C-alpha cells in the first residue's frame, strides 16, 4: 500500500513539474509579446497629435419651465 502511494505521489509530482515548465515557457512567450505591444503602442501614442480646438458651449436657457411639461415628457 505504501509503495503504491509513493508511486502515485511521484507521478503527480512529475506531472506538476511538467505543467510548471510548460506554464513558465508560455509566460516567457507572452511577456515577449507584451513587450512588443508596449513598444508599438508607445510609438503610436507619441506620434499622435492632439488638437486643442475649442468646443462650442451650449447657450444658457432663457425662458420658463413648467413641471407639467416634465410630467408629460414620458
């Protein structure tokens, strides 16, 4: 019984190590991709020009408002 348990633990440990190695490899690949995207986005943002155009302001309401009109709105 004890030998069977040790064998199961050994197999699980090997599977865990294999999964950990695969995940580490994938993380390294994704970090490389992320670095490329950051460089690409950094260049894209720095080359973009922002305009400082004035947006027209709405005119102030001059008149009266009735609560009856608000009730009938819906």
